[in-house]
């Protein structure tokens, strides 16, 4: 899969996730979750249960057990899960599009990725905050503290 294909497919899934939040449908949610899981797995590799639990994707706050959900509960469930998964898709989109991170299923040469420190040196938008390890302000503080210890 090319970077452009991953970006386009992820944007489509984000749009569909936003639609599910506005117009919840359990059947549509199930298909959308399968498509988004397949795409994320192809791009970043499969996630084990630990990572999925950490993301809290598909773990509603109020779980209904032992009875069918009411239409209101079902709509709330769809909104919550779609919102969580859409957030994960946005993180993926940011990683591949803005940050230029290489991904598992990438066809073609990976896009070069520079560190936040290099981007700052180049005048990039992702300049690290003052005191970020490796920046001049943190080196200056370390030099001052080591010279005062002498």
C-alpha cells in the first residue's frame, strides 16, 4: 500500500466514523470496525489485547449485560465506540501524513523522518519545547549546573 492510499483510506474511515457518531447504526459500526481494523493492521501490524485495552477501543463506559440494549443504549454504544476508534484513526493519519512515519505495509521508499530536534534546527513547525533533551536550553542548564558544582 502506498502512503497516498493509506492516507485516502484513513480519511474515508475517519469521515465514516464521524457519520456514525451523528447517525448511529450497530450494523454499520460492525462493518466499519472490521474495515478500520484491517487497515490499521495492514499499516501498523496487529495489536495484541494489551494494546487494544490500553486504547480502550470498544470498551463502553456503561456495559449492558444480560439483556438486549434499548435503542438509546445502542445509539450511545455506537457513538462511544465510533468516537474512540475515530480518535485512533486520526492518530494514525497524523503519524503517516504530518509526521511522515514509516509504516509496516508501505510500498516504495519510506519518506525520510527527522527528529523533533532536527525539525527545530531546520525551522520546522514541530520545534521542541525549551528544555527538551538535546536542545540548547537544556544543554546550557546542564553546563551551568556542572560548572557551579566545580
